[in-house]
């Protein structure tokens, strides 16, 4: 045998080909991971090497180069290996490898911004770049620790996501035309049924019984057709539209039989409507079609006002039936579109019903029922899915129509309705604030506080309204401190602001404090003013204390100045209303102002003594001293007369002297204690 074994040559060639493919794969991976620079890399420094020329592949790449060639003097059984030349694999080197590298396929140091060969070792399927066996031992080898940083600042950025499909794209999808035709056909059919039920009454078409029976038969036929169509996969889109039309026809037929023809009592009609709506929505749940469910509820909600010939309490009741039927389906499938479609129409109908009915009890009951159903559905949804935003929206929006209804009700009915809403929402917040999501609980608390304010506004007149609002603000401040609730603190601040405005405008006006009244003021008004001023004074102390404990109020002077002015006003109101309650003569007015001045100085003394180690109290005491002196010079000196002026100046002076002496003694004592 004169030549190499063909199988051996084939194995060698396949080995060469595999190594070439591996080298090309490494190169492609390098190009993909590190795009080529726009500028040519600097020429790398030559590496001293005693290796062969780069055209000679190492054994690791070229494979075995010896073949078994028998000689004429040897038999095939005793062949001796003789080296014969074979075809070497072409050189495949990375683009950054220098021509003077350490050997074949061995790149020199990469240029700046290019990773060296160790970067390829991170791939689990990539073998390291082979080193020639004849490379010198002292040749410098790149290591991962000395790899230069990437010049482009990191991995390439991902491209922005493609824009969403346009309306044209959606309409051009396969099957979009069939869906559009099916649902448009259902809407047109439903309008025809509405004409059959309503316009036939006006023009005398057929009789009441044929209209109701015909509508029921048409709805049943449509549902049966939908059940048959749903058996075929390609016809299910049409089945959804046909079934939704059939259920809506049956529902509107029940509404017409109850409101127009009065064949069914209101209770029986509502029960029948609930059964029809629940059956249709359960079928949508079984078929897992949100379009079917939304179609049933939306069609019934839109067409029902036409059948009932306006917005009436009965219409609100039928819309609430749709809401009740849709709630279990929404809880099961999490269909926000269904929740909104079923929850909004009853609220809008409640608002539009205001002023269109004479029954106070009926209107209040319908508004309360809409609120209770909406809130109950929202609570169930929030417990099952805490992140559902529709639950929060329904919890806040459901009681609002009932609160708006109080504007057209009598005071008794309006007060009772608002009070029930307030108790319901506040009780829900108290007992569910730990189990319900925080945003949901905060929204419920806000609605409850607003309902409480509406109750107070509707039930009371201007004078007692201020003290009640201030009392509610005080309670909220205490609750905020006990529960560490910033929401309650915000409610307290809002109630306190409204109560302060009411007090200044109606109960304790500024004119009452500064000008002696020519006409006698009723004792009841003075007592109310005294009580309002006292509650305002307590609130002006408790509310900042609660804000400081919750970390809301800092040491910025601006809010503290406002709080101090409110405290001074409330204290003056307490003194003046008390003095005028004893005597509304000039003597009572002047005596009251003298007491106000002395009381301010006494309060300043207490603040200075108690605030020997508390800087804010010391500052407040000094400010109050300035306010007392300013009142003495600007008001008492000109407004007071006789003994009242003397008493005011002497009393304030003595208090100031006492304050100065006592404060100086305390400061000296503390200084001596600190030195010793």
C-alpha cells in the first residue's frame, strides 16, 4: 500500500474542518459581543517567539500528520510509520491578533477596548484558544485581571419596543371583520327588540302579550342558536355575539313586563331579571368570554332607560341587579371591564334620578342600596385581589351618589342617609384596616370622614356646626395619635381648618373681640362661643402635638406662628365670651380685655419656666411676651379706660417682673450646676 489510509485522511480532514468551524464560531461571537471599532487599533508590540511561522499549524489544530506507509521490504503486517506531508488547515485568527504573535492561532495582546482570549473561556461550549507547544515559557500572556475597559461604556442597549398595533392593524387581522359584523348585527337586533317593546306601545302594534311573548321567544331562539354555533371552533365568535344579544333581549323583556305592562310585581320582576342576567353571565364564565359578559351587562344598562322611559328608582334597581349578577363573575375571572361596566351605570342612574321622584323614602332607599352593593362588591374584590384598582374606585365612588342625594332630601332623611353612610364606611375602616390593602383602607376612611362632615353640615345650623366640626377634628387627632395614622391626622387638620373658619365667621367673629357691641348678645350665642373657643384652644394644642409625634411637623417657624395665632385667638375668645356672659356692659368688655392681657403674660411665664431646657417652648414664651406687650401698647392703652387700663398694665408688669426674676434665677442655677 503506497498511500495513506483513506479513512485516516477523511478523519483528518473532518478534524480540520471541525476546528475551522470552531475558530469561525469564536470569531463571530467576538464580533457580535464587541462590535468593531471605527478606528484601526494600534499595532501591538511584537512578542519574542522561537515558534515556527504562522503558516504551520500546531498539532492541536492541524491534527495528526503521520500516516502508516509500508515499504517494499516490509509486509503490510509490519509497517513502520513514515511522515508524509498532508494538507494543513488554513489559518483563522481573530482580527486583533498581531502578525508577530506567539504562534499559530495565538493572538498577541489585544488592542485597547478588545477582550483577550480569556474572555472566551466564559462560554460553556467554547474551548480556550490553543497555545502552541513550542511557545517560549517567558512569553507574556494576557489575563482577565488586566483586560482594558470597554470603550463604549458597557453592553449595547436594547432597541426600544415596537409600537403597539394601530386601529388599521387590528381591523386588518384575520377574523376581525367577522367579529365586527357579528357584534354590529347583535346591536342592530337589540335595537329592533327595543322598538318592538317601546314603539309598539305608542303606535298600537300588536298587543301587550304578543310583544312580551315575542321578545321572550326571540331571546330563547338566539341563545339556542348560540349554543349550537359554539360547538364549531370557527363559529364561536359569532356564538358570543348571538348569545349576548339573546340574554340582553330576555333581560329587557323582563324590564318591559315589569315597568311598562306591569305583568310582574316589582319584586318578582327584579328576581326574574337577576335570574336572566346571572344565567347569561354564568354562560360567559363557562365559555371564558369577557366580550360576552360585557355585552350582556352593557346592552342591558344602555337599553334599560329606554324601556323604563326615563331614570326612575325602578331603573336603578334593575341596574343594581346587573351589578349583583356580575360581581361573582368578576371575582372568579378578574375582568376589570366587566366590573366597570356593571358598577358605573347604577351610580349615574342614581344621580340622574335625583329630583325626578317625590318619594323621600324611596329615593333614600335606592341611593343607600346602590352604595351598599357597590361597597360590598369592592370589599370582596379587594380581599381576593388586593392589587385590583377597580375595587378602590368602586369603594370611593359608590357612596358619593348617596351623599349627593342628601341635597334634595328633607333634613331628617338627608341626615339619616349621610349618617348611615358615615357609620358604614368608618366601621369598615376600623375593622378592616389591618386586613384590607392600605390604599383601599385609606380611601374608605376618606369617604367616611367626608360623610361625617356632610352629616354635620346637614343636621346643624351655623353656630353649633362649628363646635361639632372642631370636636370631630379633635377626635380624629386623638385617633391619629393612637393608631399612628397620617390619614386621620390629615382629616383632623381639614376638619380643624373648616371649624376655625366657621368659628371666625359665625360664632366668635373678630368684631366681638375688638369692639364693644351696642346690642345685647344672646346668652346662648355667648355660651356657644365660649364652648367653641375652648374646643378650638384644645385642638390647637393637640393637633400640633399629634403632628410632631407622627413626624409630620418639624421646627420650621412658619407653621408654629400660625398655630400660635390660633391659640391666642381661641384664648381671647374664651375670656371675652366668659366676661360678656357675666356682664355685657362696658365694664365687662374692659375687664375681659384686661384678663386677656394678663393671661397672655401668665402663659408666657409658664412657657419660659417649662422651656428652660426646651428651645421651642422658650421661643414661644418670648414671642408671647412680645404679643402681650404689643397688645398693651397698641390696644389697651387706647381702648381701655379707667381702672381696667390700670389693672391691665399693673398686672402685666408684675407678671413680667416675676417672669424675669424667676427665669434669671433658673438660668443662673443651671449654669452653676453645669460648672460644678
